[in-house]
């Protein structure tokens, strides 16, 4: 329920101009037949128990303000300014009348509504469930609901935060997704409607694996703030994944970089994959270097095992590890075929093997990227 102040000016005797009231006079000479009443805009909705009504009228005119539970009168100043404070009915729509009467008996009135609301809105976080464990860092829903039976919620004040950093995912274009620092607002991640806000956590909105705590709060249009609600849940770790960044190069160009990104929730001891490509586009893989977190490992041998297929191995004989995180760990340096046609082609990572600290190994899903010849 949202109220909009409505001003009704009633001229009791006659009308001269837009706000002039006429009064009868027995004098045969000039007489005072007009009065001005201009009421300032009021605050509505409000959570205040009373409302100051201000404005201007004729100098020294008597002004009376009436609410459903209060009537206050007083004289305007010598300049015509007035300010009278009237009590309001709590949590109700209040009809307020203002009347000004000058010494000659001329009258003018205004009428409007003020919505009072001092009840704070309610907020809940129904999903994920309390104490729930998600299957992974992505592909789960977060729902925040809210309501206010008085003035209505102010969506601009919705604030949702998480106890840990969110985002920072390495993307296929070689950039990172938006990082939301621990404790900062993650509200932009949500689609907010009149009664609820929702986000489906995707690979670009990654939550830190492990214990998380969500916080949500909202304020209504009368400035009442809800309680701060919390929801604790555990985020499962995504499996180790690789990303091939998109790249491009002109026919015959050399030294073109194709970065391979790695997302791992646990430290890993080694990585192997096959890089496949169209030999009509990419002539050769010339060299392979470790970068980023992969730089802690000292060996990146590679070998061509078939036409358009190169096997890359990243390990450290000294026991070095790739620590958990996101970002590029290997760069492939390639030469574009001199006769390559303009257009895009697919490059792939297949037969991916990840080695853990105990010497075991596991697979990872294949991934692909795009190489463009301008």
C-alpha cells in the first residue's frame, strides 16, 4: 500500500486566481477578498509518530491542521510561514486537512493522505536449506524472499552478502569474472522481483568450496529495516576443470599464445592432456611453457603423437604442487598455417589426467576453445 499525497483545495466562498478565496464585505470601498494557502510536500510513507505540516499563507492567518486523532492550530508568521506538528494513527492511512483563515474571514483548505508504517519488513533465505551441502560450487539456487504489509519493500535497499569471496572465475576470453570480496554485497548477482530475489550459481559465479554463510536484509519505503537473517550451508567442490582461452592469428604468424586455464579446489601434483587442432589452421605447436600457478612445476614436456594432436605433461620431479585457484597454468605457442582460410576453428583438450598428492590420478571433462583467423 503506497500512498501519494493528494492536494485538494476547496474555496468556500468564491475563486479568484488558483488559490484565492472570496469573502463578502459591506464596505463600499476596497475589501480583502483573497487568501493564499500553499502546503509543502509531506513525507509519506513515514515511520514517525507525528508529521510537521509546513507552508505559507497570508501573514498572521490562523492555520488549523487536523488528523484522525489530533487537531493543532496556530498563527502564521508575519511573512505567512507556518509549521504545525500533528499526531498520526499508527500503521494506517491518515487523512490530513489544513485550513487557513485570515482576519477578514477568508478561508482556504488543503487535504492529503499520509501513510504511517512502523512495522519492519520480513526476510528469509529458503534456499539453500539450512545446513545443506551443495553438489558442487555451481548449479545450485539461492533464494531470498521478503515482504512488507505496510508501505512495501524498497528493492534498492536489498543487501545480500556472503562470508567468503565469490567469483574470480577464469573465463574463456582470458579474463576473470567479477570478484565479490568476502562480506561485500553480492546483490548484483540476483534477479530481484517484488517478493523474492534469486540466482542460479553458475561456473562464472563460483562460491568458495566449504562452509559459507549468507546474510540478507532489506528496508521498507517508510525506512523500517528488517532483521539481518543468516543461512549457513556447505558448498561442495567442483571437479578439477581446464579452460582453453580463445585466440586468433593471421596466416603464417608465429608466436601465437593459447593459454590453458585450470580451476582446482585441491592442490594437484601433475597434469596431462592432449591438445587437438585442425592442421589446416594451426600448422604446429612450437613450444609449451608453464605460467601462473603452474610455474612452480619445473617440467612441461610435450610431444606430437598424431597429426593435429600434441600431448602435454606438467609435473615437478621435486614434488612441487599447483595450489588451489583459478587461472592460466600453461601456454601453448603455435604457428598459424600460411594458407589458413579466414574463419574460426575448434581446438580441444581431451584425455585429461590429474595427479593428486598421493600419486593417484583422475580424469577431467574435455573442453574446447575457438581459434580465429581474421
